[in-house]
C-alpha cells in the first residue's frame, strides 16, 4: 500500500505541533515524501532505508553514519503487518525519545484511515465496473460476474429496490461532483442507521443505489431518502424501481428507476415509485417512434371496428346476420 503524500504532509504538520520538532515521513523506497522542512522533500534518507530493510527503529546520534540524515529517531510505520513507510523526528536522541511512541502511533492511526479510504475507492471502482457490465453489455461472463460480485459483497437474490438520484437545476461539473461525493458519504451514514445492505455507483450526472429490503418497503424507502435530504440540504429527485430479486435483473430495474425519475422531474416530485405509475409509463418510457406506432395501431384497430360495424349493418339488411351467428354457434 502506497502512502499518500498529501495525507503524509498533514500528519507531519500535526505531529510537529504536538512535539515542537521537525518531522519527516519517508516512503518504502527511503525517499522523504513529507516534511516540516520542505527543502528535504524528495531527498533520500539513509536511516529510513535501514528501517525498511530491518524493520527496526534507527536512533541516529552521528549524522555522518547514514546518507543525508540528521540526528534523531526513525521508526517503522506498519499497516496490516507490513512496513509501508518510516516516520522520523529530528533532534538529540535523549530529548526526542519521549515522543517516539507518540509519533509512531499517531502516524499509523492517521494513515490507517487514509488506507481505508483508498480501499473504499478501489472497491467502489470494482463495483462500478460490475454494474457497467450488467447495464451496457449483452454478452457477459455470468460465472465471473457472480464470483466478483460475491467477493465484493454485492451479489444477492434477496428482495431489493434500485433507486436513481439526480440533483435539480443546472450544476457546473465541480459543484455536481462535490454534491455526488457528499451524497455517497451521507448515504453510508443513513443506510447504516437503517441497518440496510446496499451498494451504489455514480452514473453520469446521478447516483444509482441498490437497497435490500423486506416485503413492500415504500414507507421505509421514503424515510431513508427523507433523512438523506435533511442531511444534504440540496434538492434532488429520486426514481425507484419495482422490487426485484434476481441480481441480473439490475438492467431492467435501472430502466424502471430512470422512467420513474423522469416522471419525478417532470412533475417536480421528490420521489416516484415505478410501481405507482400508469399512463405516465407510456409517455415517459417509450421512444417517439414507438409512440407513433402505438397511435397508428390504435387508429387501425378502431378503423377495423368501424369497417366490421358497417359490414354487420349491411348484413342485417340482406338477412345474412342470422347466417353469421349460426356459423359462430
């Protein structure tokens, strides 16, 4: 796992406030990646290389012993049993030794949170890849999808709803991404509060969310998005699919959610369930050429009825109606 340089710089600055000393963080190649002495960033640190290779702390009392070092203490930063970097504090060893355990523990705690965020982003990217395959590819490797989805913890044939959320009004790209990121953060909090299994991914200008449920959960879904709305403070619309079980039914449910969202946006409703729609489905879900075909078909149907009526009227005058009826019986 690679240490994030921006996070490392925040760590050294925090530690410097606590200790009043110069703090360095070195990556697993021995290069200084963060320091309260900015001039040292990018330099090689001989003491750090020894820490990485041996796993032991290095106390430097003679700065000439290791390449490009100063007196002080350098300690391994460990994560999941591996050394991912080194944190060093500059100064007389006897004076800075009291800070050794503090800077090591604080560094590991802060980097652990950073790594958890990196893990979350990696997992999120993998989930997005699976979803894109299900939505946009017809020929998919079903076994591989099931295997990957199971490892990611999203494969399920339990009842669930698919929601598609989009903010109202025009947003520039920066503002939109900020809002979408905020929604993802708040979603984690809200859905954990309701003890729900879920997953989500950003799609273009919105977020697709799959939420496991039990039975007809309209009321609970409304409460979830009501709570989310209270935390975001920015108006949005949500379309909700019919409840579905089959994991591979995601594509059809996504279409349903988008139709429901279109209706929500058209009529300025906060949330619309696909299952509540009737004639709106016809208007919102069919393409213009399909609607034209339906209108033409209906016209032809009534025209045929008119022709049949005309023939029956003619037959009644010629005494053929009884014959037609007898033929049917």
